[in-house]
């Protein structure tokens, strides 16, 4: 699934930087799951798009993955200028897992 996500995002956004990290192991899912991903994309495709429109575009590009096992995406979506304004570095932490089925 991670490879599929990377390919779809590369095709859709021609990013100057793409990071897709599988964070499923931090959640209440079976071992070796591919359900929770942290994604950072730096792309000129996001110029003049609001945060909401950027997120919608990513969700549209990953429609198949979201309908076939991907449960959560944490997204950081920047233009090259925004990335440069951030000093050329960006980190993005997903919120901690609230336990899901472990609480039940």
C-alpha cells in the first residue's frame, strides 16, 4: 500500500519532496498493517490552493487506497515557497493514537 500511495502522489503532484511514512505500528491494528500514513508533499501544484483544496486533491488522488484499507492520513502539504520560508525543513507529527479497540 505504501508503494501505491507514493506512486499515486508522485503522478498526481510531481513533488519536489515526498515523504510517506507508515505509522500503523503506533495504532491498534494487526502487526505489519498499512493503514495509517504520515505524508509530506512539497509541490508547485499547491500554489493558489487553500489547505482544504490541497487536502481534497490528495484524497481524490488516493481514493482507491482510502476505499481499500487506508484508515488515516496525516498530511503536511506545502508549496516550494512555503517550504523555503520554513527554512527548507518540515516535520510533521501525527496525533497520538487514542487506543481505539484497546480501550474497549
